[in-house]
């Protein structure tokens, strides 16, 4: 399995329970596709450098995980579908 790192930004106006639900959904996608979450860092609400869909702040989450390329493809598909995720980036960790 390869190591990856992903950071995603969730809408900050969701509320605590909805934010946790989005984080659980994303980590669930990783584990259900044969991946392992090594580290989960909830960085909290921060101001964005520029507005994204009229939002000025976002909740940042950093996840280090190991998985196959198919795991990354499924995670990216879910990121694109979920309207609560403003931005995401998935990098391969060397």
C-alpha cells in the first residue's frame, strides 16, 4: 500500500455534528476501500485566502493514510460529489 496525505476544507457554517459527520464519511471511505488512516488532524476553522462559493471561512482537516490507488480514486469521487467540501487535495507521500 502507498502512503497518501489529503487536506480538505469543509463549510464552516454546518455546525459541529454535521462537520463530524463529513469527517467520519471521508475516513469511512478510506477504511471501507482497504485503506488505513494513520493520522487525523482537525485543524479547525480558519479564514480562507479568498472566497469560495461565498464562504470566507472553512474547517480544515488533514488526513494521512495508506491505501491502494483505487482507494484514492473513490475518495476523490466522494469529494467531488459532497457539496459540504469546499476544496480538497490528495498527495502521494514519499
